[in-house]
C-alpha cells in the first residue's frame, strides 16, 4: 500500500478526493513537474490536466493559488503545500512515498516548476534514488517575454532575480556583462528603478524590453535602451509580475526588422501614428522616414 505523507495543516478545500481521471490516463509511478498558467487560466495543456487529475498528491507552492486553477478546470486533487520553508522537512516522507510507487505532481504558483521556484532538492533527491522524474511542459514567463521582446532568442541566459542590495546587484551584473546572449531577469515593481539604473551603469545603453502581467488582461510591453526604459513605465503600471529582457553585448543599436515591427506595434497600440514614429525613431536611432514607412505598413494591418 502506498503511503502518501499526511499534513495536518492541509487546507480542507484541497483535501478532497481526486475526481476520477480520464480512462485513457494511466500514470506511471514517479514525480511529475507540471507547468501551470502564468496568468490566463486557459494556458494549460491537456496533458497537465490529465496528470493533475490522476496524481495521488499534488504539491503546491501555495494551495490557495492552485485551488483557483483546479476549480477553473473542474479538478479536486488531494494537495499539500510545498515551499521553501517546509521543503527540507517534507523531503524524506515524499521520497519514501515515491519509492513505494506514489505518483506525485509538483506545481508552482505560476509557470514551470523550479524556475525561480521551489523543487530543486526534491528533483535531485528523486534522481539520486532512481525515481522517475517527468516534465509536463507548458507556460513560462521567461520564454513568453523572450518571444515578444524583439531581441535575439537563438541564445539566452535566464538569470532570475538579481540581488536586492546595490553592491551585490552590481557584482552580479558584472559577472553577466560579457555573456554573448540575451539576458532574462525577473523583477519586482518596487525595485524596478534601482535595477534598471544598475543595469545601465554596468551593461550600458543596451536595448531592453520590460514585459508586465504577461498573458493577463492588462499585459503591456515597453522597449527602450536600459537608461531610458524606466521613464516609459507609468506609475499606475508599476505593479504585477515583471520580466526584463536585455540584448546581448554588441546589440546595443542593432534593431532587427522583427524588433522594429514589434516596437512599432506596441507604440501604435497606445499612441497616434506621428507620436509612435517619433518614439521609435528616437529609441532605435533609425531614420524617421524609414520608421514612418514601416509604421504605415503596420497600421494598415491593424
């Protein structure tokens, strides 16, 4: 008999027995890393829903957050909290259950587990014990931001959150300064100005894109050199989840056609044609006549 670790503090709404999984869903024993939406609750794969419905236990970073996803898709899995504060204590019991054949799914509050979220120790311990670990891919804020950044995506480095303290942040950026790839960071609104100032100081006026509330109703993108980006973000939009994408070294003034078009589409969505052209011509350094012609073409397609 498989013994799944009990948690006396487990919320009642997550303690109900799981609904029957679809007949075609047969999960092998093991640990399942399930990507969940980063905003829009429909951004989840059919396979992820199958796994969450069939798992013996779902480990959630915050069960209250995960409950909204489960309810939206008619799921009632048995779940328990798993986060940085309890991960070490829960590890032995989880490994024991997996060794006995349990099927355990791990989800974070949003996106792909382990990407700036808990789970690394559990995955490493499971691998060390010969337990199967399965990735159930899906949404990722880092990849979503890269796709719409207009910056090179053939090579990139995810750097997560920079240190909060100024000196440590500058040292971290110095270590990344020469990396020949686009850089992707997560950041909180409260530290946005300080982070962008540090980036401009160390990385120079590289092109960058700030994406906020990705996939949500009020999603927005701002594109400009690092030393100008903070001024573009209105005070009322300095909230929610933020992702920064910074161009590689040597890409400071190299705007690709795709990047120029993406910046124009964003500017045209909030400005008049003239103001959009003026903004993007100033940001990109491209001749205004050339930017105007591209803007006209983009505007006709809207």
